[in-house]
């Protein structure tokens, strides 16, 4: 049985239009995300075969493949949930909308929402090659940080929990925005579901020591 499965979208293909076209959502979810799920499952099978045969010549490549595909699956699973339709999403997280703890954490960690928005936008837009801009909860400091993730798994601190992710791979935007990645990232702010981000923040903060070894 497969270990990982492709999650259903929480909305239909057209729900994020005009920010993201239905065609992109369908291809991105049904083809690209599905490929990472298959890749993770296939790699687990190949690792099991290597263990059975005690054949370790391909181990380095298999471990890299597992990290790539599994991270792609995890980040995309967060990505779909992080977004909602333009009528319901976007703007700035506010206490009046029930996301005051998240708003306070952003201000404490970055100085202001505007400063945070600028940093995450730049991180997503300037990732070398393909990658992501990520807002993550970092358990050692108990603060929020922005991570610039190349591919799906590189250039991240150990133990931080992603709570808001911006996909800056070309397959996320090229059919609609061509080579204007900056325009796509700016448009993405219109569909952020702050309710989802706030829930993820609260869950991560409540498990602050879960990934740390006991003293």
C-alpha cells in the first residue's frame, strides 16, 4: 500500500481565479503534486529493496530523492490549504478577524506586517532556480522566521515548522504570468487564508519543544 497519498483540493479549480487560473491549479495539483507523491512512494520501495539486498551503492541518491519528493509533497499539502478565494483571503491578519496572536507574532518577529511581507516576497522572488518562500515557526527562539527554500528541501533550519508557503517554481505561475515571478508573488497575497496560517501557528507554538531533545 502507498505510504503517501495525494490530498484532495479544498476548493474547485476555479476558486482562486483570477489570481491563479483553473488550468494552473489543475496541472499543478493533479500532475506536479501527484508526481512528488509517487516519487516518495517509489523511493521508499527502492530503499526497502536496498535493505533487503544490502545493496547500498545507490543509497546517497535514494536518500536525496526521498528528501526531494517528500518535502515537495509536504510543502504542496500546506500550499493548497494556505489559500482561499480572493473574496475571503488576503489583506493583513488582524485581531478583529480572530487571528490576533498571529498578527502579534508577526509584529514581534519582523517589526511590522509590511516588513514581513517585503521579506517573504523577496525571499520567494529571489530563490536561486526553483524554490519557495516560507514563513516558519522556529521552536528554539519561539519566533517566526522567513526561510528561502531552494528546490523543496534545501537551505532550511532544522526543526522549524512551515505555516505559510509561497511556491515560486515556474510550474506554479508560468502559464499565466510568463516570466513575471514578482507579479505572481504580489498577487499571491490576495489569496492568503490567514485563518489557516493562524491555526498552523497556534499548533506549532503549542508543540514548541516537540522536536527538541530533552536536556
